[in-house]
């Protein structure tokens, strides 16, 4: 079974459209495509992104942005490392809350925290693929590639994972794949707001076979300039446009935090 996994679209419709088109061209359909949350925030198409995923019957889990918008929480849950970052985060959050429709808000609130997949069914012992936004217990924690083996194994323990199983998440907007004690940890990167210096949209293809799991990261060019111009046209900060143009390779003062945070 082959799964396409998308995370952190963040209101970027041109990037999402390009990724869905790429998946259809490679795999023929979207039947085993899932999202890992953070559908809204930072870019100007929150409602259109949610509608597109609903129409394509792509299900997924709640990111921090989705659950905070849905519950009218006081903060988006994005960690900032400077007052300037914090001010920008507030602008994005306020804009998004003011522009999501009641339908979108309800859809975000209905997203589950976690989805378990069994490529070979549940009637026999088989690898489990667990989808979350950040960790199995909290959708705010940044799980970066440099986390210790012990940290990753603690996450696996929290999700009752064993060797051969796969834990998939996003949230940091940087794709990576590690295997610790036979358990796969897969950060699928970001469709609509990459932070690894590559402006192209990113998603992951996870293949589950009898031999085990394999992971490929796919980068998809899209009309970045259309998205960047739209950010500015709706009155969102120009820093968000520059972020899209550079794949997050902007000055540290304006980049959104990706450093490790303490796990709850
Ligand atoms: Fe995100």
C-alpha cells in the first residue's frame, strides 16, 4: 500500500493544487492520501484549502493551527523566538480567525487528533502507521531531525509502536526520515510553507510492503509568486510573502521557530 502524506498547507491553495495534481499524475487517484494538519494560517486561502480537501475526500488530523482556530484559543500555538516573530504570528492568527467561515471552523474542529492505518488489515499482526501533527500526545511540540533516539523512542512508546511501525508527523516544515530500533519516524515536510530553503511544495510518499516501509519526499514546483502576491494583496505582512519565495530562508528575526521544545 502506498500513502501520500501532506502536512502544513497553511492556506496556500496554489501549492495544494500543485501537490494534488502531482499525486494524481503519479498514482492515478487520491484514495490513500491523508493530511497531517495545519490547513490554515499565514496564507490567504483557508476556506478554499479546507473545501478542496473535503471535495477530494482527503481526511487527516488536527494541527495546532486548526485546533486553536476552531476553539477560539488565545494563540495559534506557533512558538516564536523574538518579539518580531511573535507580532507576525499574532497578525496571521488574527487575520485567519477573521476570515475563516463558520463551515471551515466547524471542519477544523471536527479533525481527529490521530489516525491509525493498517496497510495489511487488522486481522493479523501487521505494521501500524500512525498519523499525528507533532507528537502522539501534543500537537505543539517541534520534533526536529536532531532529536535524540531516546526522545523519539519515548514518542513511540506513547503511541504503543513496535519495530516495523511508522510514526508520521509534520509541524516543523522540514522533511526527514529516521529509523530507531526498527521504528520509522517520518516528518513529511510542508506543502504550503516549507522552511528548509526550498520554496517548492513538499509531501511524502510512504510505501508499506511485506519487506517494510520506504519513504520518498517529493518536491513540487508551483506558482510561488501568485501566492506571495496574494499574501500582500490581502494585507498580510510582506515577510510571509518573502518566506514563501525563499522557502523559509529569511532572516532569523522573521523566521518562525523550529528549534526543539520540551516535550509535554
Ligand atoms: Fe505548521
